[in-house]
C-alpha cells in the first residue's frame, strides 16, 4: 500500500496551447506503481481553463471544490460544475474545463494507464 498527502506531489504548470491558470499533480501514475489507472489533480485558477482538446481514452472526473463549467461536445453546450459533480468524458470527445471568473475549481481526473496517457505528461 502507498499512503501520502497530495501536497507531497510536485505541482506542474499545464503547458498545452490554450491552457490558462492550470496546474496538475500526477497523484498516482507509473512512478507510484499504478498499472491500470492514473489519478491526477487539476487546479484551475479563477478565469482559467484547459484547452479544448480530445484524447483516444476516457476520463472520469470528480469535482473537489469550486465552481466552473465543462464543454459537453455531445450536446454542444457548456454545463455548470460545482463541488461533488461527476463527469465522464468518452474517448475521442472534445472537452474543456473552465473555472468561474470568481472561483477556482479543483478536480480529480482518472485516466487509463499506458502510453497514450503518458504522452500528455
């Protein structure tokens, strides 16, 4: 078993074109021995956003705190997010997460382990 606090994991600036005010912590990945799923923590500062993008793998998202919105490409609309919300992003679906202008948003994002998810590190 592995047990630690998330503040022990180095925070990295998300360096993707279109990302603004976003940091990531790879909480569980290959370095920690994860072989099936990777767990990441995203912190998006107020007014910040992840770029509109897509991947060939799914995402499971759980909002820990704050407020924002997520792009639902399937329905071509933005959906509001707040603490306790859960989002499933299917493989290949375009998506983006944005924090509200007056609130940051913090969420966990679980993705399958493997080469496809590693290329975005």
